[in-house]
C-alpha cells in the first residue's frame, strides 16, 4: 500500500504545475527539481510493472515532448531506453516519438537521443526503417588544421 500512495503522489506532482507550499509557491528551480524527482520516481515504478507502464506511457511521452526543462527531457529519454529494454512490446508504437526528439531544440536532448537510439539499434530493440532520412545535425563545427 505505501508504494501505491507514493505512486499517486508522484503522478500528481508531475501533472501539477506547481506545489502550494506553506509560504507560497516554490521557485521555478525548485519546481523543476520536484518535477525531475517525480518523473524519475514514476519511471522507476513503470519499470517494475507493465500495467503501470501501460497506464502512464502517454504521460511520459507528453513530458518528453512538452517539458521546457532539457534535463527532464534527457532523463525521460534515458528512462525510455530502460523501458524499451524491459517492455519492448508496450513501446513499439512509441518509437516515432523517440525519433522526433532528434529535432529537439536542445543539443543535449538530441545528443542523448542519438546515444539512446544507437544503443537500441545495436541491440536490435528498434529498427531504423529510414527514420534518419529527414534528420540533419544542427550544427557542425569545422576545424582547420594548421600545419604543413
């Protein structure tokens, strides 16, 4: 029963825009920390139970798409990797959303997505199917060699 209570508190923390503290609304940094902790807790619960994973996968991918915090999006991407390894059949329909993060505005999120996809593709957990065709690296730094 304590796990169920913690789970419901976790999902309500993620869904809420902020927590009304005794002395007013917490700062935006504190809200982001709370959201990150709640997201990590939710994903850990989802790793334990396929029923919880199935019930909350939409919330997880909504966070991945709409969270303004790049740290949250990176954490969710890494945890999506773990979920695909654990429950591959539940997440097969969500791979398009994972590939969509290759066009994220954050370089860190794109880099994390590439690492996650590389690992999943090398382990035959995800198929490529031409999804990289439209993806282009955002910026490429060119370095000139000075020498002979």
